[in-house]
C-alpha cells in the first residue's frame, strides 16, 4: 500500500472529525457513524468508478468520465452496467460524489444527500447489508445530516463541509491491491471512542505482526493456491484484521468469510474491509451480535464447523448478566471445561476468553486449523478451566503449537499474549507429531506510542518465528518440539521455557580464586545476618507497643 494513501486517509479522518466538531458532534457515537458511513459512501463511489473504467477503458482517458459515460447511447450504458462484477455497488450518475458536489449550492442539499444515501442502501441491501443475530439487516446508511441539530441551513452547511473533504482524494487505484485497509488505521480511527478502555465492549486493534504470523503458519507458502472453497471464521472479528490476513494467504476467491462481533462499530468497519478486499461475496455472512450467548452460524441446531478459525477475543469482560443462561443443556457440550463463576468483586475481570476458546474448539472441523490469541498465563495455569481446556487439546492431539509473544505487543494493553495453534485431527492420531513451542519474548524493539510502550517485530523476526514453527525446528533457548506425553507429565504446560535443556556451566578456579570467592560469600552473609537481627529487634519493639482499646 502506498504510504501516501495512509496519510491521505488520516487527513480525511481528521478533516471529517473537524467538520463534526464544528457542528457540535465532537467525540460521540453519532460522530462515529457519520465518519464511518461517509467513508463507506466514498469507497462505494470509488469502487463503482474503478469497475466502470475497467469495463470501458476509454472512460479512464477522458477529463470527466461521468460525462463520457452519460454521452454513450442508452443501450451501451446498459451493456456497460451489465458487464460489472456482481460485487460492484449499483449506483446512478447523479448519486456519485462529483455529481452531488456540483449541486451543493441548491437549497435542501442535506436532504438531497440523505435521500441519496437511503436510495443507495435500498438498491444494494442484498449485497452490502450486515445481519444481526436476530435476523434483521443493518442497512448501509442512516440519514446522516439528521444527527445535526438546528435549522435546515445548518445541516446544508454541514454536508457541504463533508463534501469539500471528500473530493480531494481518490481510492480507486487501491482496488487493484491486496491490503487490510484498516490494519494501520483502525486504532487511529477508534482511539477517541475508547476512552477509559471503551466501556464494556471496547475494540482493540490486532497488530500486523500477530496477524501475519497467524496467517503464515496456518497457510504455509507451499500450500498457497492449492486450498480452495474453504470457510474462514472469527467469532470476535473486530474490523477483520485477522480475517483479511488469512484471506490474502488463501486467496480471496478461494475462501468465504464468516464472522460475528457484538460491536456495531466493528461490524461496520469489517464491511468496509470486505468491500476493499474483493470479499463482497462474504458480507451476508457478517453478523452483529453476542457470539457466546447467541451464536448465529449454525447447521440446523448444531454449530457450523469451519476449515479455518482465527481470533483475538476479549480477555476479560463482565458477562454476569447472561452467565446463567449459558448453563442450559444446549450449551453444556460447547463449554465442556466449564463457565467462569461470577466473582464477588471485579466482575469486569471475568475471563470471557475461556468461553471463546471452547466455542472455537466446538466450531472447528475435523482437519480444520485455528489460531487464537490468549493471555500467556493461560498456557501454564495449574488448575481450573484453563487446565481442563489444555488437557483436551493435548490428550486429543489438537494442539499444534504455541508462540509466546514479546511483552507490549499490543500498545493498548500490557497483558503478555501467546498464540495457540490448533490442528484438529481428521482421522487416527496415533502417529501425530509433537507440539512446537516457541518463546519469542526476547524479540522486537521497544518504542513509545503516545503514553504507552509498544514492541515492534521486524519482518525478519516475524519470518524467523514462522519458519521455525513450520519447519518444526528446535533452536536453543528459542523453540522446542515436545511429544504429548511429556506435556501431560508437566501438568499440561505449554510454556517453551519449561522444556528447554538446563545447562550448567563449569569454570576452573585456582585455590586462591576459590578462597577469595568463599570469603566474599561469607562477608555478604555476615551483613545479611546483621540486618536480620536489627529487623528482629525492631519487630519485637513494635509488637510490645501494641495495645487493645475497646471501641
């Protein structure tokens, strides 16, 4: 992706935010809807222009392609529309940005734009609408100018200001490329809406390094282009960074994307990503809703199973309001290891990620592969739900490996994370290979990002992790390949460090060097003993001063 496009996009976001702030909409939910939906309108217009010029190259060579298109005979215009790919948005000439921009001096311009957005939404509802978990479709657009309070003139001025920002940049050429449009921009776009951790359903951007490592291990280079007609799923998809990386590795025309996320904002951003990444055919599978309580993707009453699953689920969240609903018979088999109890305090620390891991296991096909981000504490927890999940993964030989990442790989949280790689056996597991465990905690460069410290992995470091994992290579103090019985013997720990060979270094000492070292040890011990006696005396004195006073 041309770096200038990132800067142009940041500038456009800032420009739209400034317009919203001037209208009294700074930093609230309506501002977010205006920015995201204005982006979507911009991208649909540019996508339509790109496909029209590709279908009729002569239009790309004229000063005003819309005038050139309208000058064609009516039959030729219709033939041109019929040539467009199925995933192309259906727009009319008067709905495009240049056409509306030329009409902005007309009274009622805000209403004209609102009517245009609704007409586009209706015409493209079947392809571009996102579905909720109760079957309703979320249309592409709202009447955005109506979020501005005040007179019609004020709304007209607001929409004119938006259009003045839209005409300065074109994303047409980006449709020729493969990229996750929001991989670099998602965190920038949502940062102002996640104050104080964003409330109950905060969105967090998954770093590019994590997405790359997951995709390159799940789909090694040797398999690229050979895997076809597969399904890819993320039960906590966010804006789709992990799904985009996986789809690029598989090939967009070789896979279908399925997702669910409780956040309306994230679902809207994922729709933009699919529009930009030649995955419009998957938009009907994008669902907004509570995956844990109401999983949407099913076959009959059973969960649908997928070929590939990727996920960076929320780690901690208060789900006490629906926790008891998960105890029903319908969910017992899904949550085989148990459901976290509601603590007396700190309900927001409930480990909801343990439910997502179990949901992912239940949603993975025999022969399917998955990669899941977890807090590193999960891989060594000595008891509880964590241990029971690891027991199942190891005993049923579903665990392919673990990569423990450097600290602060996420700028928004200090939690250390690891990536679990699952490979569900299709048949007999008797001769299944061991488990690859990688400790990548020493890699990366520490950088400051605002008030936070973040660790960045270089491309070479990313590829070192991928190559080591895929080659199943043991590297001193970095990686190890362990059989399942050895893991079971260590209480099912999946931490690489527990399996590294312990080396004791010996050095020859002369008698005088030995005596000198022992004398140093004795001197240090003497000082420590003296400090200990002083502390004991202080404790005794303080204890003698304690008295009981009745209240």
